[in-house]
C-alpha cells in the first residue's frame, strides 16, 4: 500500500495544498478527503477524478470536503457516473444539509444520493473499501459538537485527519502494532483543536519514530531539525506504508 499526500497544509496554509491523500494498493485508488485545493492538486499529479475508485471523508470542514462539489459535477456531466463516497454514518446528513446542498441542488437532483453512491460506515468496525485497502474509523476529538474521524488502514497505518492531542490513543495504537502514524501538527502552541508540536514532542521516542507530521503551516521550514524523532511528510511524495 502506498500513500501520496496531495497536500500537507493546514486549513490556512498558502504554500501547501489542503491536507488530502491518495492511497493506492494494486489497482485500487482511494482519495482521503477532498478539500478546496484538491481538484488542482490531483491535476498536478496527472490523475483525473475518473481514475479514483472512491473517496473517504473524515469530517466536514472545507479543507476536507470543499472539492466534493466539483468531484460530483465532473463525474456526473463529464464521466456519466456517480463517485463512491465512504463517510461515517453520523456525517451523511450534515454533509448534505450544511455543506453540499446549496451548490449541488438542480431541480429534481436534490439529494446526496443523486450525486454520490453513498456508503455509510460505523466506527469500531473494519471495512474493505477496495481490494487491498481496509479501514477502521475511530472517532477523535477535534471541534466540540462536530463529529470527526481518524482512520486505521490495513491494521498497520494510522491517519489522524484532524484531532486534539491524545497520548493515550497513540499509546494504544502502538500496542496494537500500528507501525506508521501520520499526525496533523499545529506548529505553534497552544493546540486548541489540533495536536501542537510541543504536545507531540512529549511522546516517548519509540512513538515519535513511528510518527510523521502533516497538516502543518507555512512556517514549517523554521521547525526543521526541531521535531525530535518525528519526520515531516513532504507534499507530493509517494511512500510505501
């Protein structure tokens, strides 16, 4: 299984695209989140929407779902089919009512299912989304009152999406045998809705060595060499996980 971070930037980053990823296994291609900058980022990788097998959404902030309108319209009017949308069951209604409805409704095309093949997921279960790609959803704290989910892929790789610092969870992942962690990182303290670098630096070295930092701000170059044993994910680089 391979991952390419199509973007590694925070919601307000301008040097980097939104923190979205492409996961590949064999012939399977899964898009993880679809933010505002995703259509251009995917184009820069010379991948079209039609080459994706499905999209998996973590939560409904714009830097994670802002590109879904273009995905839906391109697939409907250019390619003539619905994209497969994997999403937590608790997010289906909010995604439509709070985010996509205003832009997508056209006459009788007035439901999320008119634009996507919606496949709701529940946390705590493992699903095979595509051949070679399994996922388990874990509900993690981000914004009060707004559900957000992180992912475990193939029982080996943890992808945090957006979450507050949770050392207990990270310890439990290591105990489960998770060998690679991609964690969102707010560079400056305090970390109100994201783990900040100072918090992540309190992790034991063994955990830091498994951890790669993503979803960072434009000042990341000022922090190189200051991230302990943790490494920084490079935008656009394809890595085996």
